[in-house]
């Protein structure tokens, strides 16, 4: 499954939209200063309209816009005033079949030109962090993602914890027995509730849009508040791939035969956080990777602490409970995030 070329939902101005009452939304107004029916060397600005066909407006610290439409929204007129220095442009025009408004503007000083106004469509985002950086976050929750192949899919974005911008790329539910050998064994339907995980899922597409990784294990509360978290920052796509391959018992054994071959991690995002080589406790660093567990981290902050069981007691369900001698008991889940 291809994934993670994000698109933000916007108000698309089409002929059917014009027929509706509302004109709310963000638009791009482009003007030039040569009246010949064409936009030449125009200047563009974003305008957020509020209102309906009978009366709409926009307001910023520097400008005020007010206008209305006629003939069921097909004819438009408005004026755009600069507050300092005081000046006003008058706009008149109509809408074409594609929903683009255009026409002529003029001012009291004799200047005039052509203009067009279209619904704003932001650049395609490629991760939850792109959404956050663009100022389009609505908080933690599910966002629509347009896959690289074109289909739409919903994924969960954590916009508030650890700096925000984290895309959920993997989940191990508490009901799932261990024994996962290959990442291809994970499902393709994204988990959209990290606080009540029910889907065995792993994103298998290109990871080049990410640079950071976060793995949470032994989760049973909101935000994995009772779990154990490790981080990796400024990773290459290959390092991120290895983090993901750690979720398969045989994959990790083949690709990272020694624990020191695994990407290193920290338990904090602080600049001076201690780095755990191979993302394992120091007692294990010199040894070989075991296929008895799956997951990137291994016994760093507590014994018996990893994503899930591998070949050993593979019927034990869910994530580890991170307690000496206690096997997964169907009460915990694990999560993998990237940004």
C-alpha cells in the first residue's frame, strides 16, 4: 500500500459551490495594472472570506474587503480598502464554469487592471509535521492522507506530544499473539485510535519524508502514559527502515545480526540525552539479535520490555508488560511513530 502524501481538506470553489449560500474560505486574489482582459505580471495575496452571497467580507490589520454577488452568485462586486494610507480599489466581474471569479478593477486615482480570485489549495503535505508546520493542525486526531498512488486514507496524527507532528505508522494490538516474522505480515489498514489499538498494522511504503522515529511499548492508557518510549532523531531513510524491520523477528535477525547493528536510540528528545547503542541495554550490546522478541528497543528501562514476543512463547498476546519474568498477557499494546 502506498501512503503518506498528505492533502489538506479545503473549500473548493466550483460552479456547484457558487450556487450555495456560503462564500466562506481562503481565496487567492491576483491583480495586475494593465487592463486588457489578461492577468500579466500580477501580484497575488491570500484573502479569507466570511459571509454569503448577499454580503461577504474579509479583514486584516492592513485591509478591509466588502462585497456581494448577484444572479445567483454569477456576478460579483466588492471593494478592497487599504487602511494606511487610505485607498480603495473597486472590483467587478463574474464566475466561469470552473468557479474562478475574474473581471476588472479600478481606483479613484485612475489606475485600473484585471483580476482573478480562486479558491486556495495548499501544497500537498507529506507528513503530519507538514500539516503542523503549515499551521493547519486541528489538534490530535485523524487526518485525510492522499496516497502516492492517489487513493485517500485516514491516519492518526499526534500534534501535541513531543513537539507534535508525529504520524502513526505502526500498531501492535493487545489481542495479537506474538510470532510476527516479517513486516509483510502486518495489515494494510491504518490504526486510527492509538488509545485503543485494535489493528495489527505497519506502513510499508517509502520513509524518505521522515527523519525522526518514536517507539512506544507496554501501553495501556491514553497517550501511552504508562508505557516506555524511545526516540531517534535525524535518521536517514535506511535507519528508519531498520527501525521498522525490527518489528519482524526474522527481518531483524537477517538485517541486523548483532545488537550493535540496530539504530541507536534515546529515552528523551533532550539534546544531551544518553544514547543507547543498538537501542538495547548495555548488557546485551555485544551479543547477537534475538528472534525471541520483536521491536526496536530491548530492556532499556525495564526487563522484559519490547514490542512483543517473537519465537519464544509466541502465543503470548500483545506488547510486553515490562516486568521481570512476566510475559505479554493481552493487556498492553505498542505503537510506532515517525515525523
